[in-house]
C-alpha cells in the first residue's frame, strides 16, 4: 500500500499532546448540561429517565468495576445488547480505561459469533439477559473469555444460565465507587471494534480509534445540524458500526438522548410512539425500518406532526415514495447518507445546495435520492478500471475509493487487507457516478450489477422504481444466469395487504416501463410474502441468487 508523503513545518505552540478521547464528550455534557434528559426504554416497556450527570456517575462506577474485574488497557470487552442506556455507558467506560468495546452482532450465525469473539481475543462479554440463549451454545469455544456480565437489574443468584463466572451489571455498579480518575488514552488506540457481516468469507475486523470516532462525531453533528435544542433517538442498532455514531452527537451538543431498547422491523410501534412522545427531532436508520414505521403511522387515527424531524437514511437508497410521505407530515426530512463499517461510517450526506434552489421540486427530489455530497474530512474518488477518475457528468460509472481520518487502513490481523486497499484508499466495491454539482450516486454493488448482453443494468434503480408503485411494499432485483444473455434480472416484490389480488405482474411492468429500455426490464416479477435480509437490514441478494440460481435455465 502506497503511503502518503508527510512533511514537517515549524512546530506549533498548541497542546497537540492533549489526546482526543471519546468519553470526554460525556464528561463535557455532565459538566455543562447536567440536567439534560436521557430516556431509555426497558425490556418490559417501562421508561427510565435520568440525566447526563447521573449517567456520568454510572459510567465512573462502571470504569471502577471493570478494573476490579481485571480489565486492562488494550483488552477487548464484548457487548451484546439492545439500544439501551447501559450500552451507552459501556461505550464510554470501556474505552475510557483504555480497553476496546467489541460490538457483537446478535443476528449473525453462531459460527460467525464464535469466530469474532476468538479472533478479537475478547476477555469479558457483557450480555443482555435476552441474548443468553445465543451465547450459551458457543461458550466452550470461547477460549479467551474469562467471565460474563449479564446486563440486568437482577441479582446473580436470580439469573439462570450455564455461563460462568457470572456477574450482574447493576450489582457491579452498586458495589463500585462513583469517583474515577480517567487516564488520558493515546488517541490512536482502538476505542471499539466492529466486524463486517461476513457476506463473503469470515467477518473482517475494523478497530476504530478514539481520534477517528471523535472527529467523526463532530462531522456527523455538523452535517445533521444537531444542537442543544434537539432530541436524538438512537434507532440504528448500536452493535453495528457504533449505530452510525449518532448517539455520540447528543453529549457533544447537549441534546436530549433517547434509547428505544428492544424493537423489531415487524413491530415498529415502539419507535413511532417514542418519536411522538419524546418529540424526537434527529434519528437515523435504514429504509428497512423507516418503511414499517411509515406503515404504522399511516394506520394511526391521528397522524403525528413531525415538523423539524431529520432522519438520516442509509444501507440502501430510500424509495422516493417514502421520502415524500414523511415530508407530507410536517416536512419531516429523509436525509440520504452513505458509508460502511470500514468508514465509521459517514462518507456522504445529501444536503441540498443553495445554488440549486432554482430547481423544480421534482428535480430536487431526484437529487435527494442520491447518496449526496462528500463530507468534509473524507477524501473520495471514483475511478475507472485503469485507475483514472470518472468525469463529473452523472453518467460515467467507476468504483468508489475512500480514505480519511475515520476510514480504516487495514483489517485487524487479516491477510485479506492487501486486496481491499490501493494507494492508501479503501476499495468499497461500490459502483457510482458523480454529477457536476458534486452529488454521488451509488449505482450498485459491483457484484450486484447485472450484465445482460454485454450491457450493465442497475438493480438499485429497478428496485426503487418498482417500490414507487403504490401496491408495492418492498422489492429487490438480482441478476441470474441466462443461457443467451449471460444474466437477466429477476424481481421479487412484497405486495401491500390491501392490494393483494388487485395488482398483477403486468401492472407493475407497465408502471416501470417508461423509465427503462425494454431490455433492462425484469423478465419476471415474483410476488413473495417476504424478502430475505442480512443481519443489518439489507436485502440478502447472495441468498436470493442461490435460491433462484436455475430460474432461467432453458430460457431462450
């Protein structure tokens, strides 16, 4: 990997040795906004209300408890929890003593979870009581783990599990001192670690530094315009790329902070009810969550006024119909963003430039569908196969390469590092264009582009056009082997209950036909009850391709 040339000028007189530590954000909030509220929903639905001052005291207690357990600087400590205030406390205390919080994904396979714990050499695991059944079967395989802390209000004697030795989270805090003298941790030390979801081969480890997440937090807060007047709700799972880091923007700015606890895409009433009752103004999530939330809102007798709500949307391109529906409820804004586990994750965010105010509303919507403008601090280029950059014409397609202070330069202890980086840039494997105004549009994952008769078809564009049909709840498109055309697109669509037996495949094909050349249209659209998804809510296209691998066999 080619390294950047660094030259030295005259030494500054600044405190450059003062390290950027992530727990300093909470320390600041406890000092300046001690009364600001934190709201957290427990598993039984009860709401816990406390403030930054009380939270900071609990974090200091946890730091003392960790040291009493024997956790040392550099040790990895696993966390397996829902979006709770206790997870937030772990995100501050564990890195605060110089250890590393290991984000454990409850949605991956047992085999993958065992690999992540062993590969990272985790010393302790903090586990929500509801997740004990997915940890117990692999406990004997976890060679470096010395103990388990159950995230619960219960006494250890009340917890039924084979895991040992065992500790109770709240007991540890109750027995610990509320005073702690924080060390200053080298800002280049890892504060947290997240492993990719392992769609190809074993999961790959990304170890984020204090410096990276500290700078990322400032950038994210600036782009989302988070202030002390806001209420931030952490919707993205905190076990995945630190929940996109949104919850850190709240102590940075003094905003109110809401944790929804356990929720599912099948029942988003929890999220919507908190959104309304706590007057949330900033949140983030994937369309896989925002769509069910919208469906729930549509069924409410009294529609909420969501004035001022900003919703950062990632993972997949948000359907235009969804964006418009939220906008109609008090101009709630879906703000399209782009990133990855490897990028902490924010790389682009879609804010409309004042220079484009003259455009029609329809033209503005077409821009807002794109992934957006490159965030300040990140260096991105979109390159052709020969390495030269594509033209800024919104048409030329290339691969997205990214580098920057919160972008990884390698995978942890993994030989696959060499193939994923070039000249200091991370190779995203995303195909994209960039237009004359600087807006990036991901046209597809390279592996998801469909090559038919020597020409490329974007599965993303097909998906979002199909989902614009009022009868379609969800849709995905994959390329399948074809004896004549190399590949042909197949679409899967979930029809809204009220349209069952009222819409046909022909209806949807006619609806999307004006937007595409005839050869780009799917050969078939299959109506299904549900579409497989990955552990982070994306359409599981690899599984779909395997399931329908021979679908076009014998076609002409």
